[in-house]
């Protein structure tokens, strides 16, 4: 009989995780000021030392930077703008081609470089997909799952680029129209089921620190979802 080792997150790592989530999902935009240590300690209801440790962790990642006495979300790249065309299927293919170009290498780096806290966070996120959710909640969890993994790649430029591209993809009106059309409900349910299966393989490769398995899992996941969207929707 074997048991999984027990892990416990520190207070500072939980603060870092929440701040990083706000950054990678765009709630705390690139180039925006980070709330002060006092504000964060009051909101999290923790000592400033824990906030300071979390901030230092994000500074080490390169996703935030000091400017004088303030801390800002680092921004080194221009905004990314994605616009659809007249042919929705062509646009969907382009979006998934972009995701493959970014996610396969970024996620492989993340599988190699993530720490125990990162892996524990992804495992907790995977558990949330077991609950019945509508497409809106699924997309929120889906985006969080992908951004948390990407943020473990250790390269602030890639983290920023991936965050900006993913933000545009999830705001795509073409995607929204396809997924929210009631005529497509059965196909959308299939997409959700297939995506969750893909997430399980991605999370497994992430937990095992296996970049090669991660590349295969990400590529297969994106190709499966793209195939269903292009061939069965629209």
C-alpha cells in the first residue's frame, strides 16, 4: 500500500498564486500598478511579511517589477489584437494554430520548471472539472487551468505573450457565438467532455515533470477540440 506525499502551501505562496492568477487572466493588466503591501495585507488579512515574500517571488519570476517605490505588472510587449474574418471556420483554425505554436513549447517548459506549489495548484484545478458546469463556467476554469500552467514556464516574456494572446482568444466573438448557440448544445457538451479528458493528460504530464508527454498531451488536446469545432459547429 502506497500513499501520495502530503504538501502544504505557505501563506506567501497562496498570495503569490492569487496575484499571478489575476495577472495571467487579465484582471490585473500588464502595465498596471500592483496594490501596495498595506492594501494586500488588509485584503488577505495576513502579516505584511507574507505579502512581501509573495511579491519577492513574483519579482523573481519577472512578471512584476519595481519602479521607484511602487510595484507594477511588467509589460515588455505590445498589445495583441485578434480580429475575425468572414469565414468563421478559417478563423477558428487560425486561433488554434496560434495556440499550438505557443502552448506546446510553453507548457513543455512549465512541466520541466514548475515547483511543488504549481503542481498542487493544477491538481486542485483539475478536481473542479469533476463538477457539472455550464459552458460559461467551464471556459473560466479552462482559461485558469491553462494560464496557471503557462505561468510556471519561468520566462516572463512568454508568460506575458501567452496571457495577451489567450485573453484575445477567450474574448473572441466568433468563439462565443459558436459555443453559446443552443443548436450546438450536444456538440458543446462533447467539446467539454473531450477537453476535460485532455486536461487530465496535461495535468498528469505536469505532475510527472515530463516535457515530452506534455507536448503530446497539449497537441492532442488542441487538435481534438479544433476538429470538433471546425467539423461539427457552424
